């Protein structure tokens, strides 16, 4: 029997799932210890590990891969607060991709600047 099969049988779930849950519990414990367990979206306390999600402050997909890895772009949110943002972000990414194609702009920092201009224009409604 392989190590993964043996571990899955013992844990009752795949080892990858178990380690992901463990990492999330460790992260939540550290956030609470340092009083950082507050939602980026609603500013309320995140009281349970099941509510915790990692959230990107600025959308990254289709804009700039560096935004995905940028720790300054990372925040934490309740799962219920992060979901509506994801749906809105998908529509923005689709429109942004159309604009990039129309302008013929490659996926560079310039595209991120265009994204910021679009975001600023959205706020002027």
C-alpha cells in the first residue's frame, strides 16, 4: 500500500486535503493571536476558521500574475464577503480582456494601469 493510500485511510480524507485544512487552521490561529482576524471587505471579526478565505485586494487574473503573488495584495475575508467580489471580478476581467484585445496591449504592467483607470472610472458613476 502506498504512503498516500495509507495516510488517506488513516485520516479518512486525502492527505492533500488534510494538510490544506491543517495549514488553514494554523493560519487562522496565527491571525487570531496577532489580532489580524478581521475581514477586509466588511471589517468585522472572522470568528471561525470555516469563514476564513484568502482574498486578493486587487484582481489579478487576466491583469498581472505578479498581483497573485504580491503579499501586499493579500487580505483575509469571510467566505460570504469574498463571494460577491469574485462574481463582480469575473465580469470585470472579461471586460478588461476585451479592452486589452481591442487595444492590442500585452499582459504587462501597462495593462494593470489600464485596469486602475477603468476602476477609477467605475467609481465616478
